C-alpha cells in the first residue's frame, strides 16, 4: 500500500526505488572489487564499469524528490550512511541521522525541549576548538 504524500495523494514514493538502485549498484561495485586482479583486463573493465554505474545511480538518487515524509527520512538516512563511509572525520552523517530521527517523530505540536522529545537537547556542549590558539577555553 502506498503511503500518502504530504499533499494527500496516495502515491508510491520514487525515492525508495532510487535508494534501492544506488544500494544495488554499490553492492555490485564492491563485488567487482573483491579479489580484483588488476593485471586482468576483463576484471578491470568490469570493476570500472561497476564504479561508473554506482556513480550514475548515486547521481540519479540526488535528483529524486521524495514525495512522502517516510521517503525524506529514508533519503536522509541513506545520505548519513554515505557521509559516514566517505567522510570519516566529518559530523555530517550524525547531523543527517538527527534529521532522520526528527522526521520520524509523530507530533502535532511544535517540538519543545521541555517535552523531552529530543534527548540531544539535554546533552552538554563540548567545545572542540579552543577560543585562542594554545590558550585555555
């Protein structure tokens, strides 16, 4: 059964198919790299073709507009996975996961930290960069 779009029309969200295609292309690429013999021209062509297909599938994913909140949440989660895999020292993946959690909340009222909907709001802030080079915080 299709999930209703934000506009109320019942449609299948195209972002799920695009995510599945990008994930499959990534699995195919990784399989082509498994035990790759770089001296084997046929294996190298397969690996390069799979790499190109993965790049194209991900590029198509970035062009798909989700039509449901569930689709938007899935897209944020997929981007979080990608960011965590490719940008290990960035916090982008955790930011995207936070957005995905927000989108999963079902509330008819505005979000208020006092309602304890987001435990992150109650965490201590950690300063990662000192105010002055070599000086105290």
